[in-house]
C-alpha cells in the first residue's frame, strides 16, 4: 500500500511529464479525506486497480475527479460538490485523498500542430510518450509501419501507465514490441507483465496487449501473422 508521500511523488512525476510536453506549469496536492457520502458526491468511475499509485494516475487523468479512494483492490473516483461540507470522520480502510491544484489537460494533448511535441497522427499520453494506434495488420508489418511514421512498436517505459491508457480505448488486443518472449530492446518480459496462463505459444511467437478483465490488460502471445491493431510510440 502506498503512503501519502509515495502518492505525492507519483502525482508530481505525472504532472511534470505532462508539463514538459505541453509547456505549462503544474502542481498537485493530495490531502487525506473521508470517503465521500452519497449526498455530496457523484461516483464517476470504479475500476479494478493493482495499487493506489495506479489509482492516483487515474485521478490525474480525469479532470472531473476531485476525490480518489483505494480500497481492497478497487479504485473509485468521485466528483464532489463545491459546497459540500468537509467530512472529518476519516475511514482509514478506504484510503481516500482529495486531489487539488491540477492545471493540465490530463489525458492527452492535441494531435499534430506546431505546438505539439508529437508527429502527425500521434497523441501525447502522460507517462508513456507520443502514441499512435495503427489499423489491423500482422506483427511484422506493424513493426515496419511504426518505423515509417517516425516511431517504433510500443515498448513502454512504464508498463502500468500503458495498462491504464488502454482502459480508455474500445479495443481488446494491440500488437506491441514483443517477440520470442522478449521486448525488441532485448529485455525479457517479466512474469507480472504476462496474462495468467501466458505465454502458451511457440517460442518465436509475438505478443499483444490483451484485455483479460475489466479493465486490466496484460501480454498474451500469438502467431505473428495474425492481424491486430498495433500501438506505435515515439519519445
């Protein structure tokens, strides 16, 4: 369980990444608070979350969320009325924090344009880089396609951030830069990055990010000649 200092560090890192990309100043404050009651708050979203730090990232990405709560592996984001009375009876078991002071558009920056750090067709995704979703094709073509757009097939610097990003896309499988159970950089895929029961194909198979629950994504291997959408990235 992350403590308040760890969560503050996560928020500062996410905001700093976005401010570098967008040329803005950003800061955020996390204040422990009580679990919102039904009369003062609207539940915006409830998702399975592996850690409170992931919940914090989601709270940043949804500008309409004012309070985040993490409890028993679930992340809940609330919008709290501005005139709601401050609660003082904090339920420690729910680990709730008020998120204040954000100045960024939290999901992405506009595609292309003179003010964007991303190539045409790419969108800035915080904690990941500039991202482009390509049409369905086999893994080999996807790899070459991404290179042709000035990027590369997705190998995330932050795997959890990629999982969170994919939760907002209405697709369930995307090729990424994994072949023969290694990332194209040569790094081995870790056990936690594979979906349960994976890998289960031949050693030379490629891998895609596959939706294995609501809303979690993880790696699953498959014949490289199968057609799936792909994720390209550049930094």
